[in-house]
């Protein structure tokens, strides 16, 4: 049920979808006896879309998340394992074209491959199935090995987890798959804005991991977007993470609203 709600109600609450929906409702009301309300909704929709598109709002939402965890400190020694979360490979397009198609967050795979080369004794796990509400045969993990091989990592080193649909299942299934031992050090590789929620979920699953943030999206927090689509996409991305944090916290899936660095 939680997964279904995240793919329905959660998507409708994202700024672009929500504000366009309000605008459409307003436009329809213009043709009825509620035309006054329709005008207000239409104007509000346009103004809020402009604010989301051109203001630094998206930067602020994302930056707060990205700055939560510092870069990983390599001076503490080699890790025993590396876990990279899915989200880089478009499984549906990969199936259509018969080859891995990367649309976003490629840093996750690239950074994990670099770590695997640097630490040849570390176990390497890729976790990612299908996030589609209506399940099909397309799975990110089915194309991960080919991606890593192209980056110089032997397929035999890669441990694949292909059943997970979201980050909750990434954490739970990865722990069951690798059975981490006390004292082992595992790195978690994912986008910096996604790290607080991911760390919180892995902690809740009883899997102690160290943050290795990559794929930063924000530099100058106060800069205004030059293109509306850029600002809107950042606002949507940041809002989605904050909604996820709030929903997971209220559902008891993470202990802290905004997980951060803590004692090992």
C-alpha cells in the first residue's frame, strides 16, 4: 500500500503536477458559474509555477539535503563492501533498445566502479529492480553488469539485487543478500540529495553503512534559474525527497525526519 500511495498520491503532490492540476481545474471553472474561483486558481497556478521555475526555491530544497553528509573520509581504511543504489539506468528504454540506457544519476555507477577498482577486495552490490507501479520484466539490475564491465569491473565481482522497487526494499533486500558482519565497513553510494533518506532506511533495516554521496545537483544556492524547466525540475526533485522523508518518518520507516551523520 505504501508503494502504491507513493506512485499515485505522492506523484500528484509534486509541484509541477499539483500546480498544473490546479490550473486545469481553474480553466474548467471559468466556463461555469464558479468563474471567479476559476480565475483565482488559474492566476495562483501561474504565479506559483513562475516562483518554482525561476526562484532559488529548488536550490534551497536540494542543498539542505546535499549538505547533510560530508564526503567520505578514505583515510580510515578500505571498505569491506560497496552498495550502489539503482536510479541511473532506465530499464524500460534499455529493454526497448537492447542495451543499457542511462538518463540520470550516472555518477552512482561511475563512482562505484572507481571505488571497486581502488578497493579490489571489496564486495560490490548493485540494488535496483523496477519502480513502475505496474510491474513488467524490465529491471535495472539486469543491465548493471554490462555497465560495470564497460567501466572495467569484472562481472564476477558484482552482486545483483533485482527485486527492490524503492529505497526501503533496497535496504532490506541488500542486508538479506550480503548478511553484513559486525565490524564490517560498507559504503553506500547514491545521489547526495537522496543520502539522508537512504541512510535512515538502511539504519532502520539494521544495516550500518557509511555515506558516499555523489551526483550533486546544486552549487550556488541563491542563484536564479535561467530556464523555467531547470528550476521546476529542481523544485520537483527537492520536494519529492522532503515528501519521502516526511512520509517515511510518519510511517515509522525511518527514526529521524532528517537523518544525518552519527556515531558508527
